[in-house]
C-alpha cells in the first residue's frame, strides 16, 4: 500500500463520526496491507510513533522544502526513514537528521505531510485512536476481541498482535505467555456502593482485602534480577529499594507479584497518599515505601494467571510471609462483608476490595471479579482549564475546570469548576504543573492540555443546562492529584450520568 492511502484512511477516520464506522475504515485498511507493511501500518494508524523515538525537533518541521506534486512514498519508505532517524546518535546526528527529514518531507505531498506531522508531533497519539485499532484488528482478522485484548496485554504492543492476528490467526495469539521481567497491565476493580453489593457482584466464595492507599506495584524477580513496575508499567525499580530488598529476601527463584506500596512513618503507620505519591516520584532511591502484596502471577517457573484466585492466594501465602501481604478475610455472607467493611473504615483504611475466589487474573480488565467499596465516592476527572486566583490566591492558578472522558469522541465533557479542597502546597504545585500544560489564555482563564487527572469528591450530580453534558457536580472538591493515571483512564461521562440517574453502581 502506498503511504498516501494510509494518510487518507487516517483523514477519513478523523472526519467520520461514529465508532463503528471508524472501526470499519481501519479494519478495511488493515486487510489491504501486505504482511511486511502490517507492523508499521498498524503502528502509524494508531498514531503510535513518538517524536522522541525519532529525535526530530519541532523546529525542523517548520523549515521544510516545498511539498511533492504527486505521491510516490510507500509505507516501507517512510518506515525506513523513521528507523534511520532513530538510529542516529552522537556528533553530527542533528544535521544528518535534518537532512533525512528534508528528504522525507520533500518526497511527501501536502496530504502525506499532514499525516507525517501528526505522527511526529504526537497529535495522532490519542487513546481513542489506539482503542479503535484494537477493535479493527479483531474485525479484520476475525479473532474475537477478548482474545486480541488479552494478547495485547501480554505482548504489550499492538503491532506484534496485529501482525500475528492477521497473518497467523487465533492460534498464534494463544501461545502468548507471561514473561518474567516484562510487565503486564494490572487487573483493575469495579466499584460498588456497599459491601453487600460488592459481594453480590463477585459471588461467593470471596475474600475481602483491605484497600491500601498507596501506589500499585508489580514486582518481577528472575534469580537475582528484580524489577518493579508502576500501574502504568513505568520502571520504578531504582525508586523503591525497600520493595526490592523485601522481594530479594523471599525464598523463591522466580516470581511475579502484584501489590501496593505505601509510605510508612517511623512507627510503621501508613502516611497520607500525597506523601506516598511524592516519595514514589523521588528518583534518588531514598523513598521508604513498604510493599503489601495481594496477588501472585508466577512462581518458580509456573504461570498462575489462569488459575482461580484461591489457588493463587495459597501460592502467595507459601511464597510471601504475612507482614508483606495485605490483610485478607474470607467471606461467605453479606453480614460478614458489612462487618469487615465497617471494621476497615473504623481502622482508618480507604475501604475494601472484595474478590471472587474462583476468578482467574484478568490482565488489564476492570471486571466483577474485583469490586472495591469505599465509604466516600469520588471521580477521577481531567483538568481542562484553570482560572487565576484572586486575593490570597493572587498569582496562583486556582479554580479548576473539570471534565469527564467521552469515549465516543475521545474528548472531554466539562462538568463544573472547583477551587475547594486544595492545600497551599497543592496550589503551588498545580500552578507550576498547569503553567507547563497551558495552551492559551484569555480573561483569567488558562486553557491547558487535558493531561492532568485529579480525584474529586462531590455531594451529587445535578441536571444543569449550563454545562455541555447537561449534568454538573454539586460541591466538587479536590482530594488529590492522580499522577499515576493518564487522561484516557479518567472516569467517563457515562459513569457520571449513571450516578445522576442512579441507583446504579458508583464510579471509582
Ligand atoms: N488489596 C488490594 N487489592 C487490589 N487493589 C488494591 C488493594 N489495595 C489497594 N489497591 C489499589 O486499588 C486499585 C483498584 O482500584 P482501581 O482498579 O479502580 O484503580 P484506581 O482507579 O486507581 O482506584 P482508586 O481510584 O479507587 O484508587 C488498584 O489499582 C490498587 O492500586
């Protein structure tokens, strides 16, 4: 396929409304790609290329030669050019890169350029686009979507999955295995309003775990090699020496553990989340974050992902001593669930995670096998804009405009504003952070790139013609920033509407 066709598919997807129609366009393009074009084609259609992978500076994109009159580039030409740019390093590489950019763009027509710049600037890199492509790979290959998703989470990269699904089919994907040392997307939890509802969702037998208010960790150990990954699969190893030493002390040869790390003070008590989160961000290895493990995905050469939770929990107890595990209580009745929940809240914990004893580890899924219950309901929203403060807050960015995710459009729907709940330190921090995300400013309002996720408490959701989604939050206030979450993981407008129309499960 010629590159111009890929560019026109991308433009058509952007123009088309409706998720299904977009997926059709992408699936059709995937079917038309030759086997050797599948990997770059899938990667570019998902907008996956990053500016930093190629090292191309924005400045060099402003001084381009005139565009070509007619298209001549193939997908392979473009991919080879990007690969050559990425290989450049050291002295003289800047000039060589500029030359490669000039050659590539000189051979590209206006339409192709638009797509190339979108790729290089990251503008095409939207969660929505990548999400659509996952569906498109399923549609084009005929492999069920659930299997594509699982393969994606195990392989960690859509290109590989697309190539295997389209050239070798379901069987090739079935052979994907967990690899010790390579992180996989962690299993996530749904929410319920009460412990009784949570148990109704999981079914019995189940267990109630204390919900630890820290940061998610996934620890891989292969012999002496230990790596720790975050919820978003970033490598945290150098930042959490206490976790590394705790896992080194286990009597195992290889293991993959899932858990939560939390800051503790001198007396061993957990510190507030904001402190844990800032300790996790320190790069100097001085952070004291204590691990509490709640699951095990691999032990001494045996994969446990597909085993029921009861089998994994028994393996966890064998491999990890009690002080390093979360507190877990087996549950049979709603009364027990309510009692354990009340005790957890009274002891100052964030809540419970109720877990089905029969379920496998659902890589990357938010299903009914794990259901969290908290005494307070919150939403994770995205900061869309912010207003300069007045009076005591003069010079600080204060009133946040909050949005929920709209999965249909890939955009955000504004739900209201708040300047409540922030400490002085948070105000200073958000001012710096939001200044860096600013895109335009007028009349005290600074519009920002929608990247920062903030956890909001509220008293309810009301109908409001003033806001575009028709709903607004009552008494919204900031609890904390969620730097471990990306904007495409924020709560959706549907979750907010579900609270409005109730009585349905609450969000986060
Ligand atoms: N015992 C536990 N079992 C599972 N997850 C736990 C446990 N204790 C704390 N957690 C944390 O709770 C999270 C589960 O909630 P969820 O999957 O919805 O992620 P989240 O949106 O980050 O959650 P929240 O916003 O409620 O903290 C896990 O990612 C993990 O970090």
